[in-house]
């Protein structure tokens, strides 16, 4: 299921002039096994996005390869294959078993 890797950069609370969150420095979690799947139009609308928006479900392991815990918060930056995404909601335990996190994300326009 996880066919890619991601770098997760937590936000620091500040907002840049283009409206995107400013990443926190030095706190990246790298090489997190992940997958991106297009979100249904109904699910996109649930997150306040149009059906035409580039929104995805981001799935990842709850533990990074170095053993650290993976958490994704609202507005965190996620980079997959050189493309930057922004979390539009918090991660949730997919299936309730603690082995896959699901996070709604949208393509960030920078």
C-alpha cells in the first residue's frame, strides 16, 4: 500500500505572505513510507474544498524508519516526490488498529 516516501515538516504557527504556513526548522521527519490517493468529491467538500480541488488522502505508517512517532497536524507540510502538500486536517488512526494514519491533504501552491 505504501509505494512512496514522505518528509513531514511541522508548521511553526506563522503564516507567510502567500498564505501558506511557515515550516518549523529542524523538525522534519524523513523517509516515512506513505501513499497518496485522490479524495472523493464528497469527502473533499466535507473538508470545505471544491470537487475540482487537488485533495488527497495521505496514508502513512505511525512510526518513522528511525523509530520516532509520526504525527501530522493541521497545516503541516508533507513533501512526496518533490511535490508539497498541506494537511487540511489532523491525522487519524485508519481502522483503529494503530498501524496506518490517514490525513486529508491538498496540493500546496507556492
